[in-house]
């Protein structure tokens, strides 16, 4: 069910031809700010080679920048560019509009049920996020 909802939302926006992994990485760095690549790989569940490919594509599209850490040149940080932040904002707005459209078609009881389920779903997300740490 969540997969179908996510796929439906992905179809609602202009994403600059980004793959779902590229979109998720861009969203993560836009939401959290500059991140170490190693931290980002763990958070997004990506292997370093795959993350390197994703980052290269985001850089080529001028959506993200890679910078070395001032204290340790072996460490690299990834941050969104202004264009990357703007694209994320556009994607978020279009997804919000799509969800609002769908929510308006639910009964009041269905809306209340969904609101009540949100805290449980958040708990599930946190549990899964911390599972491999």
C-alpha cells in the first residue's frame, strides 16, 4: 500500500529526470543540510559506490556540491545548491497538492483514522531507521 502511494506521488511532480535514489539523496541533504557522504550512505541505506554515482549525477545537474572537510581532507560533505533546494521545494509542493486533493475525497471518519495512525507510522519509521545502527 505504501509503495503504491509513493509511486502515485512520484508521478505528480517534475523531478528533472532524477531517479528515485537521486531524489531521496537530494531530499535528505535539502532537509538536513550538509552531510558527510559516509553518514548519508548509512542514513539512505546505500553502498558507497552507488552513492558516489548518485552524487556525480546530482553534481552534473548542478543540484548538489561536494566539499572536503576543513579538518579532515579524507571526509567529504554533500550539500544542495540553490537549484537543488528549489527543485526539492517544487517537488514537495506538488506532492502536498496531490495529497490535499486525495484527502479531500476521504470521509471525516477516514481523515480522523489517518490522523490517529500518523504517530504509529512515525514510530515505525524511527524503529526501522535505528534497526541497523
